[in-house]
C-alpha cells in the first residue's frame, strides 16, 4: 500500500465488510494545547475551542502517519486522551491499533 492512500480510522473494534488479517501494533499521535486563554472572554473561549480542535486533528494525523509507516490499512479502537503537562499546556493524545484488513468474502 502506498503511503499516499487513505486508511480506515475508526473507534470501533472492527470494520463491517472487512476482516483483520494482521495486528501491527499500537500507534500514537501527540500534540500540545496551550491553556493560556481567559475563558471568561467570549473571543478567547472561541479561540481556545479552535485550538483544541486543531490539537486533536494534529494528534490524529500524526497517529495515521505512524500507521502508514507500518503499511497499515486501518486503525481500529481509536481513542483520545489528554494529560496535563503544566499550568500552560496539555498533551493531546490519539491512539489506536494499526492493522491490515481485507474485504470479507461474505
């Protein structure tokens, strides 16, 4: 599979119509989220929400890139988590299981 091809990414443990033929391992993506916003101010709260979404997307994209490096065709059981680094930053984590899948013959 070319690294340019898309892969399945799902929070489910399986993909309807496909069968897992190989488990390649856990893949992880991480990004940082600044918490330097005054959430009592509407414009800063909005900016914080936008930055939160960007952090999740960045973590997800990094996880997908790791799976592609393993020649994975899917990532199953995807989850997000966060970890407080200090008063100013949180670590946003995306993780899942990289697998190879094939279309089921059913």
